[in-house]
C-alpha cells in the first residue's frame, strides 16, 4: 500500500513508497515547478493529463503528484507567513526604537522638571525670609524679566542665510528629539504597532506646536520629496513659491519660500509666510528638511506685506527622516507656528491657539499622505467605480481646494462681492473669470463653456454651542433631507448635465431615499469619499424643461470619528454626472465645523482623557460636554451655483434665502442634538430616565418568559445595572414599534453601531429599510407569529446600515416585549455576532 508524507518536505521529496521517500530528479522538480506556477491546485483529471503531457513524469504515480503539490502549497504558505512575520517584526523593532527614544526624552524632561522644581522651592524659601518688596524698582524689574528682547535684523546674505539655516537645524532637532518643548500626548492618540505614530502637542510654549514620529514604508529621499510638496497633502495650503535657491558646501540646499494658507472660516483673514527651508544630510545618514520664518532680515531678499493676508511666523520646524533597517523610514515631524491670534476676533482666537487643531490639519495630514502612498505602492488596487487611489486623492484635493476658494473669495481669482440686501448674515460673491467658469460648467464640443455663464457663492459662519462637530456632521451626512432643498439639488444637477440654468421652481414631487455609494476610505478611516444618489420620484421642472433621472453628488467627509475630541470636521459635496471622469468640472459646497475651545491648556486633563478605561462605543454630545464643559464651535457654510449672467440678481436672492434656510435647519438640528434638550444625561446613557430602566426590565423579563432562558449570562435584577448590561452588550439589541410599518424606538450601543446611526436619528429608520426584498418578506411574514407565539428565530443573513453598508449576522431572535400589565409594548430583536461585510 502506498503511504504519503503529511509534513512539508523539500522539493526532491514527494511521497513514501513502502516506507521510503521517493526522490525526484532535478529535471522532474523543474517540470513540476513550471506546472505549479500555471496551476497551483490541479484536479485529479488535470494531474492525469500532466503525466501524459510530460514524459519525464511518466514514472510517477498520480498520488505522488498530488502529494508534491500539497507540499508545494504548504511551503508557499509558510514562505508568505514568514515574510509577513518578518515585516511585522521590522515594524515592531522600529516602533520599539521610537518608544525607547521617546522614553529617553521623557526621562530628560522629568530630570529638568525635578531640577526646576527644586530651584523654585529654594527661591520660595528665600522669598519667605525677605520682606515683600512692592517698590517701583521691583515692579520694573519684574516687567523687564518678562519682556521679549528686541533682536537686531539678521543678515540675509548667502553667508548669513547659511548661519540662520544651521541655527534652524539645531533648534529643530532639539524639538524633534530633545526637550526644547514640553510635549504631552495628544488626546485620543495612543501609540502602538497599528497606530499612525506617536503624536504629541505642546504645552506652555510660544505659539502652537505638534510633533509626530512613526514608520512608513518609503525611502528617505521619496519621503522628503512628498513632504516638500506641501500643496499636494496640506489642504489648507493655497500655494508655495520657491523664490530663490542656494547650494551649501555640504551638498545641502537653502530655499527662500513664500507660502499662503487659506483661512478656515469667513470670519478671519488668510495667513502667509516668508520662509527659509534648509535641506541637508546628517553624518548618520539621516535626511533633514527644516524651516523657519524670515521676518526681520537685511542685506537680502524680502517679501513685503500682501493685501488681505496676515503675516504669520513659522518657528523652527521640519522633518527628520532616518533610514530604517530592512527598508522604509523612521520620521519625526515638528510643526511650530505663531498664527498671530491677536488679529482675529476674541471668540476665534482658540482656533489659532490650538495645538490639537494644528496636529490634526497639518502634522497628521503629512503622515497620512505618506502612509497612503506607501500602502498603494505595496498593495496596488483599483477602488470602486474603477478609480485608483491616486486618482481619488486628486479628486479629494480638488474638492477641498474648491471649497477653500469659495470660503476665502480672493480677488486675484476673480471674485467680487455683491451688495448686501440689508441683512449682513450671508455674503454673496460672483466670479465670471474664464478659469472659474471653465472649471464649473460643462464644455461644448469645441471645448468652450456656454457663453454668459458665471459662478455665484453664498457663504456664512455661525457659532454653535454644546454640539460636538463630529455628531452634527454625521447627522448632516446621514439625513440630507433634514436641511437640503431637493429643488436646489435638481438645479445644481441640471447645470452639471449641461441643462438649463434657470431659476429653480417649487415642485410637488421630489427625490426619494438617499443612497450612499462608498468610493474609498483613507488610512485609519479618517476621511472617506462617496457618491450620494438621490432617487428621483418625480420629474424635476426647471425653466419649463423636464429633467428625469437621479441626482448624484460626489461627497468628501472627514473628522467624524466620535472618539476623537477637539478636531474639526468637513462635509463637502459637488454635483456630478453619473459617468463623471477624473477631470470632470466640480463646484464644491458644504460645511466646515471647527471647535474653538482651547482645551490644550490643561495637559493633565488631556492626558487623563487618553487613559480612560471603559466599554467601547461612540461618544455622545454629553460625553463631550462632560469632559470639557460648554463646547463651542464655528460652522462655516459655503454654497456655489453656476448661473447665466442675466439671472444674477434672481440667483443671488435665491442663494441668500437658501443659505438662511440651511442655517435655520442647522440650528434646529443642533438644538435637538444638544444634551441640554434631553436632560443632563439622556444622550450619555439611556439610563438617565426611569422609562429606559423600565424598558430594559421588560426586554429581559419577556425574553425569559417566551424563550425560557436569560438574555444575559449573569443578571442583576437592579434596574440601573440591567440597563447598563443591556447597553454595553456586544450583540445588537433593538426595539421597534407595533405599527404596520415598524420603526425603531430603541437600540443599545452595539445596535447603534450596527445601524451606523445615533439615538436621535434612530427614530427615522423603519424595519423594512435595513433588509433587502427577501429579508423584508421573511421578517414581515413572521411578525404575526411573533405577536401570537411570542418569539421567532431567524438564520444568519445580511442587512443594511442607515448608510447602505451591508452587515452580516450569525443569527437573530425576535420576541414580544410585554409591559407590567402584560400588554404588548414593542418587538425586540437581537442580532448575534454581527460584523460589517
């Protein structure tokens, strides 16, 4: 009888014959390898065919061929696993090196603090022995101690610039790897092998600063090339112009740059910078790119003030890029900026004094760009709609840039302001320049846009309180019908499709459900791009022309991670044709919400927030308010419309009215989402009300009554404990009404996560919306049985979230929930072991 080996052997060992290994000749191994690359797992028929087609294998039995292929597949699997483990080991080694360096830096910082504390204590003791001196001399001395010295102008000749560059390099390195700045961990960012890196923000230094260090799979020169191309990854950067370049004797380069940043809101001017950038290589092979502002120089190039811009300062900042063993780079990034916060209204100053916002919008943006490009190189892929990631990044950049241009309305881009209608809450600008029109309206066959077209922008800013940006933006994204006018959406779609740009009219019909078609997620899911389809339930009438068909919007959303505190959010969208191309005209509109609470001034509280221990789940409005007191944020709204010039006044009136209606809708939604509208704890946990505690008891008692077992393994009969157990249970538990078309009335945290919604938005979801046609038929047919028998069990299946994403579950159980009078109150569902597909 023929016996076969069960372990993976070498190429020359395929099987055992009568207890002995059968060895293959090199020629046979070569032939088998060729066949393996063509067909790694041949069928029995295919193996017989191989023996017939390859004479050199004619003396080998088919069973031996089968064993050889099994062993070959086993070795291939082991090789891939070994390669993966080596990559993980390299990453862990690099992360360990980073953590050791960070530990050394923290130890030095602790030593400095201990010394300063002892020195301060000695001073306090000495002061206690001396009578308090309140003379003018003491006051003057104290004032002189805190005043900033006036430095003479720096020499900007080539030799002077080299001296400034070397000084910048030294200061930058002392921030990147030393203790020149007191760094505290950024809230919500925990280091680890799967994290984006070690992220820290400054405390108690001039200006605002952030620092990050991590590992990327790109070579140092490629990393430097990407980071120096700031407009490609820094969305707030309008332009960077290299005005002069010098080569140093150590193969380094000194560049003089002029950089402009967009203003994030309509309430403050944009910023610009006059910079020196120094690129050089260190003795250990590391590459350094560092920069600082040149605001007080002589004997060299200067940059005079530019109208409509506030000249801000970059303090020594930059990138330290070190080659990593086994490939890739270890990167230290430091951003240190003085945004001249005194030039903006007091309510907005925290916006320019927040190191957290600087880290989010600048430092982390650089790291995400590097990691995204690295991932695309190592794992080439094509995303939905046939787009490659690089093409989607370019689309996202165009969307963000177009939105920033609308918010800022620079005159050198052709924007002019229209006269106010007597109420200054909404600003309207018009742009008829050829570049803007050609980028916003479809072309005719000869490549030129329709004659007489222009672009109008209506924009406004408003202050919000007690509504976290992530929660509000999430609601606006998921419930467009709550704030958008479908007739305006139809008008925008008509202009993109090349239809009439007349004035949108009121309609008796409308657009139905909102369908979200995901395009791509970036690393760490910090940003995603999607296509919104509004299904047409009637013909849209614009200027007596019927426009049947659905409406499509390209949408960009970021910052909606509710577990991150103090970050800004954006929801930007632009109407597109269903078959849009990468260079299709885009006219972005949308919302930007930026917190203006300067919470970074309390590093102890920020550090404590990153060490919270508790059950996972989304944050709610009360969580934010509870941690940071009253939350404030600034929402900026900007909507753009293509129109025919002779309709300018009418379109302007329509745009003003539309933005005002959106402001009113947002205020209504913000009031509904504010925890103060529901009591002090109603959004934080449902346990804040006796009704919720009573419902939890009914759910558990009814489950035990109809199914003969407990819903939870360990049950505490106390109502508050029972609700907490229900709320934090890993399976999705939901309740729906007893209506003919049941809608959801309650869900635990897992249920909200599964449906991708919030407690406020849950009531808008009906049971039929989360199932396909087959699921709806199955569930609805069982509802009478559930009410009569008391329960029903369902096999595993797939349902849909509120945003159209598929979710699989292992099994589901539904049961009738009875109240204290044993009358039916609702129907409860539990979805076991659910996960996103």
